[in-house]
């Protein structure tokens, strides 16, 4: 096989940005799988150029270099950017490959704009694509490995791609991505990992990677990209404790409350865990994840608040994750309970996500499509915050947005921000929470949701679209996309802005592509929205 010029593009964000928060965080949200593919391509004898797009690079300049094949990793929110880039490279004769969450969620749509669309991916599949390296048009090939890879290149093997990405950070706050497991033992219907079997990776590899990191960075910060860190808690802790001195690396992880018992928290503190992102999601469901059993409503609020306050005594930074608009929610009570929780555990940073059905990524999405509740919002807005593409089961849209605005204003009021800063320990948690509160995640989203609520009353086109009465995209959304994409807007292929939102339902293929969680967990990734 001839040596190919391979370009690998990790799309951390969907367009140019120069916000303070993006400047600090975007390069810290790089995905693991594009780096893995880069290692595999080099091992197979090819020349690799790796680009992590954080929104500050001159993407037009980056696209000028000639290449034979391009691998792009993208979340759905960056799909239109990926489509535009693919269109540019294909027009020059290059072959393009899409992987990542969007490829697994919307393979039918992505196949219109890429030569290959991949789900589960291993080295053998990458080798097959490189050996073929041929255009497949008008529809690309949808491919996936038989199972998840049982091992992946570690930090040392990926370092040549990690290091230049971290160099883009304007501060010393630089996060190295690591992965100890794939899949999740829980089966939350809305979750992209609901049907991905839990599988730990090599704990020996974890130890070696941690040893290596301490030779490269004075005090490394590691973010675990595991969908649910600590399922095999003892093995994880032993891998850390046998590799490095206590509290010599700062760790960030997403986990469930059920795993965060006080003995576990004490051991995590000893081993340097500085931030934890547990999911609460609902006050009426998922008691196994929150360690509340059958408790619901106010009793669950009290129990979870006590648990979060316990965690804060050991871990200085806690982000709690909520999903708004679940079918179990009805009336003002869920939002009132969330406000009660925030008052009872004010030290935790709340992250609110609007219920979103990402194509065929989760089993619950098929039911939503059968019920006719999924809306054809362009991919650009599917970031868990700027659009909810599921019509709520128990709310009219104006009522729902009233509640969203109210709970957001409560969470990011000045008194709550002050309490949060007062209770946070250390200048980094204080600074990070403050910046998140007053930037796009706090004040920015309050403003956006407030404007959206006003538009429901004043803009008939938006109201008809969001009610599912029409699939014609209002100009408001079109202008938003055009403004964000900038020069890439003119590179979009015809018809790319809209997609077949019922493709999962209409698909005749029984072997649906399911997600492979090798990218930042949603709770961490949403920080770029």
C-alpha cells in the first residue's frame, strides 16, 4: 500500500470564537479518538497531519495543504462545519471519513457528504479504509467494527498530538484526556451510552501513562473521558496509587452518586481528585444512579443535597448535571425542586441540558420519533442548550421556557454566585465557577432562553416550527448558522442545513450503528456550547 498523506481534524467547536472561556477551555476538550486514529495511521506507514480546531485557528489556511484522505471527528453541533470541510476536500480530489458522535447518531445523513461514515472503530477498520481510499458517491459507505477495541494507544503514544494541542492554551491550565473504560452499566433511555456494554481498558496502561505524564508536565491535570468513572473503583485507585505519589496529579471525572460513598471520596481526595461531575438528571427517576433508591421529589432533593455537600468536603469542584424536559416531569414542581436543591447545596455548579434526541444514538429516540415528537432542528443547534428537538410530553412550549428561564435565573443570580464562590475552596474553583456563571453558560443562556420565550409569542414562524406544524426553517435560525460559520457557510454542500429527522425510524437496517464513547463526556463537553 502506498504511503498516504492523512489529515486528521478534531472539531472541538463549530465555528470561530475568541471568547475568554473558549480561549481557556476549548483546547482542553480535545477528543481521544482522533488522536488514536493518528497513531494507527502512522503505525500503518502513512504521513499524518493533525489539527485540533478550537475556534481560534485560521481554518481556511489549515485547509490549503494537499492531502489524500481526511478523518474528521465531530459532535452533532459541529456537523455543518464538518460537512463544509468535507465538501472542500472532496472538491480537490481527497477522500473524507467522518467519525465521532455525529457519525454514530446520524449515519444516513452523514453518508451524503462523506465517503466513509464509521461507528465502532478499530485499527483493522482504519487499515481497510486506508487500503481502499476511494471516493464513494453519491452515498458514502457506513462501516463499523464488530466490537469496541479492547485496547487503545495510551498517552505516551498519543503525546505528539496531545502536546501541540495543549500548547494552544493561553494559561497553565492544560488538561490531558485519558480513558480507562468504555460504555456504562446503567441504561438511561436518553443516554448515548445506554446500550454500549461497559468494558474496562488496561489498568497497567493507566499506570504507565500516569508515570509518563509526570515526566512531561510539572503537575498534570487529567480528565477521565469515561462515561462513568470508577465502576471498578478499587482497580482504578490501585492503578493510580502504584504509579505516582499521592496527590501529584489533579484528576477530573464524571461519575454517578452511587459510586461516591464517603470511603471512596476519602480515597479520591488522597489521590488528587479535584473535580467531579455527577449526574442527577431527574427528581423522579434513576434512583439507582443517584443512590436514592425509590425516593423521589422532596425526599430525593434532601438526600441528594446532603450527598453533594458531603462530596464538597472532599472534592473542591462539583458540577451537578440536570436534564430539563424529561417525560417524568410535569408542572412547576420539578423546577421548584431544583431550586430547593440549589439552595440546599449552593456550592455545586449546576449544568442544565435540554432533552435532545440525537438521531439513533439512544434507544428512547426511536419511541420519540414514532410518537412524532422529534423536530427537524438543524444540527448546529443540537448542543443540549440552544434548541430542544423534542416536543415536551407534559408542557406547552411557553410554559416550559418560563420554567427554564426561572430556574436559570435562580441558579445564576448574584446571591447564588456569591454563595458558590464563598463555599468553593481554592482560587481555581472560585474563578472557574465565576467565569462560567457570568459568561455563555450562565448569563448567556438566561439571555438566550429569555429571547426564545419572547419569540414564541412574537414570531409566528418560530412558533409553528417548534410546534411541529411546519418543517420550513425560520430565517432566525438560518441567520444564526450563517453568522457562526462565517466563510464556511459558502462551502456547505446543497441541502446540508436540514436533515431527515426521522431517518432512524425510516431506516431498514436492523444493525444500527451505536455510539462509542471516546470523546469528552457530555457534561464536560457542553462547556463549549
